[in-house]
C-alpha cells in the first residue's frame, strides 16, 4: 500500500454499539478510495451498517468533530493532498482567518494558495529582504549604502506586518500571506 494513501486516518465507529459498551469500527483512509461511494461502502463495512456513525479519532487530519459529513471528510482529504501547500499551513491559515467550518475549507484552499508568499524564520526576515529589494530598485546606486546603514529595519518590519497575514508554524517558522 502506498504510504501517501494512508496519510489521513479517520476512526469511524458504530455509535449504538459504542453506547452499549462494544467497540465496532476501524480506521479508514479517504485517499485509499477512488470514489466517495467506495468510501461510504467502507464506512458501512467497518461499522456493520450502523444507523448512527460517529468519528472517534483523527490521525494527521483536521479534527472535524464527532459527526462531520462523510463527504466533507473525503473531499477535504483529496483537496489537501492536491494542494501545493503543507497541510499545516492551510489548516492554520483557515483556523486563524476563517471559521472552523471545515466544509468551507475545501472551497477556500485555492484562495489560501494564491495568497501564500513563503515560509520564513521570522516576519522580520521577510521584511528585511523586501526592504532591501525596494531600496535597490528605488535608490540610486551611489546613495544605497547610506540608506542601508541608516534604514530603520525594525520599525519597517513592525509597520509592514499590518499589511500581511502571518501564521506561526510548529517548526518555529512563519508562513506569510498577502491580505
């Protein structure tokens, strides 16, 4: 089995059996299924055709709660794997600047990708590079060194940050987006 297909795990459980003290369910991986119908068939199989199905756990996937739409789980897994951005960047951006209704995330991934600039060690690193580029483009060559030596990089970074969305990542870097 291709490891990428096991990237996102979701534990589906038969809720009636769970409430009776029995654990009927199993881990499923939405990327293993070519169609949503195949995914639904697998859910029915692992829950023994339960009338009520609950999601009890997620592995390397967005916590969509206990009763998400199964179609949303399937579609979101496929949308995340097709994105050019890391899952963490998309999910954190969405959590910070949208609601936590993950059904909306599927529609917003393209906007998030379009607004993404890059990852940096800090916003100041980005602002310093941006300032240097602007100075090189706008200041005559003979005056650049003077501007470089006297430019308030810290103040510029503080002010510039108001014009961007900045997300703190788990690797202690930041992801920067256009607003």
